[in-house]
């Protein structure tokens, strides 16, 4: 039997300014996400949808989830394949397509991992492991849109 992992969060809308959602323009899109034992995450909608630009929005968090899951799997795969990663950054981007009725969906995401490996590491193998990380990433496997990868591998100057 396959193992199952369960997750819990508590989302609380904090944007009621006294009259609830009585008027579309008079309530905040702010909320807090609480996960036991972790700092509270303050969120809002994207500023394009009347949100607070100083708070995280669901779209940003979805892209961050894809990028961080990929990185964690990639680091694991590098470790077990004797590739020493010394730096990792990913200026990831995603596109959300809006529909005429106001709904929308993500249509693509592109991860751009910029990785530095030690001189003793196989840089070609380091490059190839991005494909394997995508196959293993729980979040990427759950998406219904393409997740592209454009990794850059540098060898550290020692």
C-alpha cells in the first residue's frame, strides 16, 4: 500500500472592513495562512485583482511551490549521484491566461535554475538531473500545464 502524507492549514480572511462583501470595492482581499508550528503567511490577491502588493498571492505561491519542489528533488538527486552543488538560484516565471468570463488558469511555467557545481562534479550529469527532478517533483506532477526547464550549469572556480 502506498504511503500517504496529510497536510493541514488554516486560512482566515482578515479583510472585512465592517460591512463584509456588501460592496465589491470596500473589502480587502487579505488573509492569513496558519500552519501549526510555522510563521503565519500573510496573503492577498494579486494587485491586478484589487489585492495588496505587499502580501503573497496564490499565483506567486504556486510558482514558488513548483520551483522549490524542483530544487529540493534536484539537490537530493545531485547528492545521491555525487554531484556537489554549491549554489542554486531559480528566477522562475509563469503565465496565467485569462478568459472572457474572468476565470483563468496557468498555461505554463518555466524554471530557470542557475546551478554551480564543484570542479569534481559531472556537469553534464548535473544538467540531466533536472529532467529527473521534474519527474519526481510532487507539485510538478500535480499540475495540468507544461513546466519547462532552462537550466544553466556552471563549474565553480577553485
